[in-house]
């Protein structure tokens, strides 16, 4: 396996859970599936369409997103909005994310010449 | 809506549960519409745009699994260990028991030795296939049962298998060499000593004398070769794949002629069998041939599996020995 594959594999694993956060955060403003796809792509968190659409449905089932068919346009589209539950979950995930980031940066900044007692 | 898109939507709908079908189909249709529209706006021609969108969404079965939250594997990590363990247990218990029962049944109903051997092998194969098939079906069903994760048995340390005892075992080697030498000695001895004598007072050998020019020396060579392999293995400090291969070759040189001759009823001297029949053992030939085949196949299978199994442990023990020095 070359370095490229290793990097891509680990990146994918790291990004997997962040899509939910990105979707819940973006859809605080109501939007369509395709709109979300474009917003995420522009913001540098590009997600595959075949991952995002099924994810939206699962989040709707878990009542983290509220959804309804918008028939005002010439063709019907499903309109999503982050629910109260979704906002709570987003806050919890963000707290988790921040605490992970804090722990990681504490580990990174630990003085390398003073090995942790537990490691030796 | 073009036929291609229509077919795609139908394919996705078919792969989700009926209760969600209408909803999912509508969502997929809207998604395709949006994605296509975006491509048309950036200047693709309609056909190419549709093609690209369907390729981007990918295999409809995979997409449907995403929508319906269904697994894309037959048996997942929750149940796989239990699945493998159950297969191993069945293969080492049910399989031999059923096969032995079939052999017994055949002997009782008076089948020929060769026929018994063929039936036993066919049964072994069929039972193995059936077992693997049904265990797989049951586990695939469990995998798809909601809440089945809680059903998977909790692992605890007492379920650990015994560690392979690596390294050379003098007892194993002595037993194996002794068996080979006794076998070889018996093949020679039976030619001169026998409970039965013919009209001229000469002893009637157990094995047919016609086998001497070719078959008996071949079997003797096989027995002696496996004794030699055994001694070399002991000196080398246990099994390696080379010894497994050499041992298998030596075993086969002995076992294949033996099984073949027994199956064709040419192994035992007909006069010897005649004497046994006269003593009241009507089916002596059949019983002896089948016993020889079953024991030979069993010992052969055990030898091959056991030696292959021990390679890892012995190699580890050898490396450990080197490291310790």
C-alpha cells in the first residue's frame, strides 16, 4: 500500500463523522439536498452525492432533521431543516469535537524531552 | 424521465423495504433531477449529463442500502467470530460422527468395501456443504434481524483456545517411528508366520503374495520413509512446511496402495480369508477391508491436518529458541 492510500484512508475515517455535523450546521437555514451538496463542496467539505442523500434520510428518520416536500416549484423537492433535537445533537457533537481537539493539542504540545511517565 | 433514469430509480426502489419504497423513489428521482439540472446549467448535453449523474450515484443496490440502512455484507463483524467458531465445532464433531454412522450403516447393509469408501467420501462432502450452507444462511438471517447485536455472545477469556505447544516432542517421534517400524516388521513377518497353514503345512500369509514384486516393497518404502522424516523432523526441532510435504508424500506412498488394494479386495490373501470364513466370520473380507480403509483414511487425514497445524507453533518455538540463545 503506498503512502497516498494510507493518507486517504485515514483522512476518510477522520472525516466520516464530521459530515453529520456539517449537515446539521448548514441546515439551520432550510435547504434542499443539492443545495447542501454545493454548500459543502464550496466550504471545502466535499461529500459524495451517494453518501449525502441517504444520510439526509437517516437523519430525518432520527428526527434530527425536519423535512417536507416543497411543491411550489415546477418539480417537487425535499426541503430539510435542522430540528430542535438536531440542534441539541449538533451542540453535543461540537463539544465532543472541541474536547478532542483540546486533548490532541495538549498531547502535541507536551515537551518531547520529558517522556510521559505512563509511556516508559 | 428517460428510461435509463427510470430503470435506475426502479432498481433502487426494489432494494429497499416496501414501506419505504415510494418515499425513497421520490427522493432518488428528485436527487437525479437536481444533479442533472446542475450539469445542464454548466453546459453538458442531456444524455451525457444523465449518464454522469447515474455513474456518480453508483450501484443502485449500494445506494438503496444507504437509504434503508441495510448491511452490504452477508455476516458482519458482530457475528463473524461466532460464525467461524460454530463452523469449526460442527466440522470437528457432527462431520465425523455422521460419516462414521453412514459407514456403519453401509457395512451392516452389506455393501462392497470400495462402495463403502466412495459413499463415505460422498457423505463427508455433502454433509460439509450442507453444514456450511445452512450455518451461513442462519447467520445471514441473524445479521439482518433488528436488535441481533445484543444476541452475539459476550466473549470472555475462558473461551481462549489452548496455546499450541511448540517445539519437538520426543514422545511423538518415538511413537511415530515405533508405529512405522512395527508396521514394516509386520508386513515382512506375516509372510512367514500365520495362524493358518495350507495342505502342505506352509503358512498362509495375510497379505496376498502376488503383491510382493511391486506393492508390498512400495508400502514398506513409504513406512520407512515416514520413520526417516520423523527422525529428521525431531533433529530439526519440529515441523516446517518442508517436513509437512515430505511426511505427506511418505504417508501417501503407503496409504494410497493400501486403500486401493483394500477397495479392490486384492489386499488380503483369499486363502487366508477363506479360513476366516470357515471359522464362521462370513463377511471377513468386507469387514477387514472396510476397517483398513477407514482407519487408513482417518490416520492419513489426522496426520496431514495435525502436522500442518503444528507448523506455526513449532516455527515460533524454534525462533524463540534461537532468540534465547
